[in-house]
């Protein structure tokens, strides 16, 4: 990835202080082939409890069986998450992406766009970073044609669930 551009004067590299040593805001995003986007944001790293509550939230919001496409994050492969998905097989079908293949995940394209919009942001707190991330996802929600282009970019076609 190329470095972000800044408004600093030429030759004067800006110095940004980190808010914390850990990633402060995690996002779970659902994108649909028809261009809808749903997002939940957490002020900590994802745990299996957060993943399960997010699955429940999205199922209530969307209302249909969900095809869940995941990368290999430990919280998604945990025993608790696996047991939850297995006990709700009528609501969720899970497919794992190959390792190191973010280009196949339309959700990663959403995240990349939001991160690009925030690359020069200098939040004063974790709450401020949380607010900025939510604002950018809301902005992306108003661009369904952009979201559908992420599926075309990944050469994906989702026609239905078993």
C-alpha cells in the first residue's frame, strides 16, 4: 500500500502521536451483492462473544439466512463461535476465504476505502476515532454502486444459500 499524502510542508515529515498501543476500534461489516452495507464497531479487539452478538444483530437486521464469508481471525474460528453457528445452521452458512486473500473479500474493499478516508485523521481519543469510522461507513452506505463494484472486483456472484 502506498503511504498516505499529508499537508505537511515539503521536507518536514509530520509526527503523529498514537492514541494507544493497541488497535482501538474494530469493525465487522456485512455487504450484500445488491449494495447494502451494515456495520458494527467495537472499541476493542474482536472476541468470540462479540462475533456471536454481531451475527445475531445482523440476522435480526437483515432477516434472511446469511452466507458468512470469513478470514481466519481466531475469534471467528473459536469453539464458542463454531458451536453457535452449528446450532443455528438454518440461519448461517459459513465459508472461509483462503489464507492471505483479502482481494477476494468485498468487505475488505469497504475497509480499505474507509481507512483511505481516515489516513490523515488525527483523532484526539478512541471515542473520536470510533465516531470518524462510523461516519465513513455511513457515507459508504449511500453509495450502493460502489459496494456492488467490490463484488465485481472480486469476481464473485452470490445467488443463494443452501
